[in-house]
């Protein structure tokens, strides 16, 4: 089998996506997600200008060799642009291999370790009352685990709570939207949120919270302690991802489980955290970790240290990424949970998907390959639109972590 053509498809059905489609001389095709929110065209160029020409004529079955060729062969290793580009190709190649084997991808990985994939979704409110109500709605929809975010009194919309928190970027903003942040106001308010959610909804629901990289280690330790009463499933991204040693301090002070890794892009970013067992869940996902080949390796490495998987799954990872994640989730022995924030209807029209959601659980489906495709003609109707993630400033104007 030989690769005959590689297409890089950029479309924007409500938000921007970069998709790699690989064609072969045997008529099999495969697709992979290569979306990097807010920097989409950098990945598209990396693929179009640098990687795609090197794929023509290669045997698509040699997935490992192609992965190593692009990872080691770049010399300039790692980084989100490089790894998203490799992921797009790698995911498309696994799609082709599973189709050639006439199997759903999870069968090729080793078969199902469970019947269904537990997911968590998002609930948010501008204040505690709204957030409590939003959790109730998600419970009624059947979700067993819910991430809860709340606006902070005295601050405009913060991460995870504004209208734009749904699609995770702003197609109508020519420049990044600017948010305002106060750690002291946040730290005082969030324990009140979880007190109210537990009072209203009881204990038979898993609750999660995302701090989105904003705290220092000692602040995160304080928050972890203050939230212990609520028995969170996890506290996510407590400190900026660069600050790995910071987790030692947090870990010494709290039994609240910790999750991190959505902005990591190689196994090296997670090595210290896993070896010292400083985290409980690793949030790396197919598209940002370098594809199925790399994420499978990371998941196996995590299993040695009792770290469970929790693939990032906000709307800016396309349904292709979710589909690939779900095959890994169904197989991986040390599975934790899968994030699922849902998709706008027009996104699901552009990416016909075999995966399904039922009563708070996802399943990748039984289609051969990873089960997600792209409708190229429909995608053409949604051309790329420049869009950015927000930035975040302290009340005095200092640029902070978003
Ligand atoms: O901000 O995917 O846990 N989920 C998150 C997401 C991220 C976006 C960034 O593109 O933190 O909402
Ligand atoms: Co997050």
C-alpha cells in the first residue's frame, strides 16, 4: 500500500478545525485531527509545506516509523505545533490500518477493557445559584460526572463561565478578548460553590473543577485543602503547566486528587509528575500529544505509576480527536474518565461520527477505523475565520495565565 495524496482541510463550522486526510493507492482513506486552538494555520502550514510532501509514496502501514521520522527527523523536537501536525498524520494512519484490518480501532489496540466510557461534561453559572441550576440540568441529562465553574463576584466573566466558554474561542473577535482575574476573590468564593452544589445535589455525582493554571503552588495547596470536604473527583491545572516541581508542595498538603496535562505535548512533559506520583490523572489527548502512537505510550507509562487517563475533550478538539480518544479509552486498562463538552450541530454535520453518548457514557461505535470522517463538500461552506483564545489580566493590568 502507498500514500498517494495528503489533504489539509481547514474549516470553521462554528469554530476552526484542521483535518488531515490521507489517500492510498488501494482506495482506503484515513482522517486525523490537527487542530491547535488559536494557532490553526501554523499547524496547517507545518503539514502542507513540510510534512505532506514527504508522505507521498510511503507505506501507510509503517505508522511507528513515520512517527519517528517526523519526531526525530525534525531535529527541532516537541512543541504544540509540531506535535499537533504529527498527531493529524498518525491518527489518519491508524484509521487506515484499522480499516485495512476490517476492525474498529479499539480491537487493534487490544480490545475493550470495559463496556462503555465514563465521561464528564461542563456546567457553569455567572453566580452560585446559576451554577447549581446548571448542574441539575446536566444530572437530568444523565451525566454522572460534572465539571463546575462559576463567575466571581466583582469580576467580569472568568474562564469557563462566559458565553464564549462553550466554543472556546471567539470567531467575532479580531484580537483576543481580555478577561480580569483576582486569585484572592476566587479562592474565597469557590469553596462556597461546592458547598452549595453538594447541598443541592447530594453525593451521588462526581464533581470536578478546573483552575486553568492560575494559582501558585501554595495557593493551590490552600484550595485543595479547602475543597477536601466536597470530595472532588479532581482539581485540574492548579498551577501553570511549566511549574512541575510545584506539584510536590501541593501534594504534601492536600488529598484532593490532581489532574494536569492538557497543554503538554510529549511524554517528557509528564515524566516527573508520573515518576513522583504527583498527579492522579493525565489530561493529554490524541491531537495535542502526537497521535494514537504517542498517547498509547503515555497511557502505558502512566499505568506504572497509578496515574489514570483523562483525555482533554473540549469542543476545540474535533469529533475526530474524540473518536480516536474513545478507542483508546475503551481499551486502556488504567482508564479514568473522558472529557466531553458536546459539539454544535453543524460541527457534527461536517464530521459524521460513529461514537455515541448514552446516559453519561460514551462509546466509540463498531465502525471500522476510528469511525469519524469529514464531509469535505460541507466543510468548504465554512471557510477559516481568524480567532483567538482570550487573554487574562490581574485587576491592575498585569498579564496573567489564562
Ligand atoms: O481551555 O480547550 O479542560 N478544558 C479546558 C479547555 C481549554 C481549551 C483551550 O483551547 O481547559 O476549555
Ligand atoms: Co482544562
